[in-house]
């Protein structure tokens, strides 16, 4: 495949750019559609103000998804990765995850962690497929409609 064809394929799947504070109203709309217990506007704002790498996947003016990382020393943590439920099922989550991993590597991370709900089999399958391994559990980590739900902790080593 030529570089031109490859670029066209990537463009068809959206473009990446840094998240800005003026994106947050739209990000919150997506967050509320995607999760029963969404992050707050303040959490996103605080991540941006703290300088966490946060990226938007968009097509023109339409935001398709977003991701937020924290990076310290040689480790990174995927804090939030979300594709608008209306745009899911087209490989956008995979594209965004790969972009976040490249970004983490570029910031010096050699290991990336994340948590995922056991009740989210599509996300677990994506992370498994991209090379993440389960390394533990965090009991009662997530709020749930009844009680709390554990988190599966996953990690991947980023190789040179």
C-alpha cells in the first residue's frame, strides 16, 4: 500500500489533535452517552491543566472519541479512552489506543497500565488483542448500580 493510500485510510478514520478546554462540553456529551458513571467536566479540566496528554479523534468538527494519559518516569497510565457509542465498531478505539501508546513511548514510557471493568468484554478483547496482559485486580474500584465493580488491571511493555 502506498503512503498516499495509507494516509487516505487514516483520514477516513478521523484525525488526532490535542484536546482543548473548549472541547469539554462535547467530550462530556460523549462521556455521558458512553458510561453510566462518567467523569466530570472538572476531572477533564484538571487533567488538561495538569498537562496530561489528552487527545481528540475527530472527523472535521465532529469528535469521535478521546483519550487521556498520565506519564511519569518510564510508565504511563491510560486514564480514559472513549469512542462515542454512535461511532463504535469501526476500529476507532484501536486507532486511538495505538496513538496513545505511541504518545506514551514518545514521552519516555516503557510500560503502560490501564484499568477496565470486567463487564466490558469489548474493551478487554481490544486490550488483549493489542498485547496488554492482566496483571491484577482492584477490588470495588468502579461505582456500579448495585455496590461496586472490581477493575482488571492490565499492562503492556513498550519495546524499542
